[in-house]
């Protein structure tokens, strides 16, 4: 019987040791899962911020292009207005000259 109880004691120690190792492993797995989730969340946030910065740069570039085109359109409008006024002046001058011929 004494031998049996020493075997039982050894089994209990092994079970206790394995139980402790299992608990440590479970704790390590839980920590690894938390770390993985934290890294995933951070990576997602960084991707979203990078995408936002890219969109802001695109908007800024398009705004600059729009400003340039608006300025060009204003220049062309002024050119047209000047040309149109010259045309009206010439038409009036022709009309005046035709009156002097009549």
C-alpha cells in the first residue's frame, strides 16, 4: 500500500505540474490573441489614415487644377469680351462709313 500512495503522490504532482503548464499556455495564448488584435486594430487605423491622407492630397491637387482652369476661363472670357467689343466697334464703323457713302 505504501508504494501505491507514493505513486498517487507522483501522479498528483505530475497532474499539478501539467495543470500549471496548461494554465500558463492558456495565458500565453490569450495574451498572443490580445496582441494580435491590438496589432490588427492599429494596422487598420494606419491604413485608414493613409487612405485619408491620399484622398486629401487628391482633393488638394484637383482643387489646384480647378483654380487654374477657372483662371484660364476668366482669361478667355476677357479675351472674348475684348474681341466682341472690337467686332461691335468695327460693325459701327462700317455702318458709319456706309452712311457717308449714301
